[in-house]
C-alpha cells in the first residue's frame, strides 16, 4: 500500500494495530499509530483502544495511562487498563482505571467482574 501511495482506511489501520497488539509488535504498532495521527484517517476510539492494549501487554502501563489522559476523544469503558494492571500487578494504576471505569459504566456487570478479578489478584 505504501509503494502504491495508498492511505489505508481506518478499518485497515485498526486491523494493523490489532495484529501488532496480539503479536507483540510494539515498534511496528507505534509506527502505524503515528501514521494515523500524521496522515489520517482521523483516529477513532478503537484505534486508541488497540494502542492502549498494545502498551498494556508490553507492561508500559504509565505510557498507556498518559495516552488515555491526552487523547482528544472521550474514553469509553473499553479503554481502561484493568486487565493489564492485573497482569503486571500495578495496584495504583489499577485503582485509577477502576475509578474511571465505574464512572463510565456504573451499571455494567462486566465492570464489576473485572474489578473483582483485579482486586482478587492483589489478594484484596
């Protein structure tokens, strides 16, 4: 696509980011995300979610938190990092994510399951 000077659609970029996240290709994923930011198309919440997931899987939780704090789109309940916080035993960031998650989706049972699993993993 680059050789043909074709700018991928937002759906194609989402596929690239998702693949990079699951394959652990952080450098490549960052490259794709930077291309979206600089050349378009306009990134959507799902693009940010893939990037947050990718950073979380890599253990870069503070960087993921900064991305969430500074993104120009209002976060949704999927964007928060509870699973990555549980995996990397980061209780401080997990508490931050949990508080925001409950504000966004206070009646969503899935949020409480995530919270329960997170706190159980910390022995609380």
